[in-house]
């Protein structure tokens, strides 16, 4: 049952990562107009899912082993990077949804770069976390 639970959490987590990076890339390079606002809303929701599923990994381990995962060094550093990406990615995408109508075209375009790059950085960090934990 434990492996099934980890696999389900991982599947949802991976889908969220694909949505975040894909929406970020599409919003940055291809989307136009009001459609970007919808994309930013989807990305904000995906960041929430990332935070929930990321925490679910630790809670599942705590449930089965009565302690949090034993990680150290590089794994802790990249976990903190992933947490920062979730927080900042959500803030940027949610702020975009709320205030994008006030942005100039230049600011709007610039704003999509961190929305895309936080997803890329989180994905790269996930690879390090997987192999250093």
C-alpha cells in the first residue's frame, strides 16, 4: 500500500511539473492577450498542487516510519530550492492573474520569464533531490 501511495503522489507531482513548465513556456513564447491570464491561473493552481504533493511525500514517510525522510547535504539544499520555487512561482503566477491588466506589454513579457524559470529550476532540483536523498 505504501508503494502505491508514493506512486500516486509521484504521478500527480509529475503532472503538476509538466503543467508548470509547459504553461510557463507557452505563456512566455506563444500565448497572446487575455489567454495569458488563464494560463497564469492554471499555473498558480499547479504550484499549489506541487506544494501539497511535495508535503505529501514527507507526510507519507512520517505515517509509515514515524519520522521524516532522512536527508542531508545536497538533498536539503535542493529541497529548499524546490520549496522556494513553489512559493515564488505561486506568488508570481497569482500576482499576474490579479494585476496583469495593469501591466505594459513589456512588463507582461518580462513577468513570464520567472514564471517559466521557477518551473525549470524546480524540475532540475527534483533530479538532484532524487539522486542525493
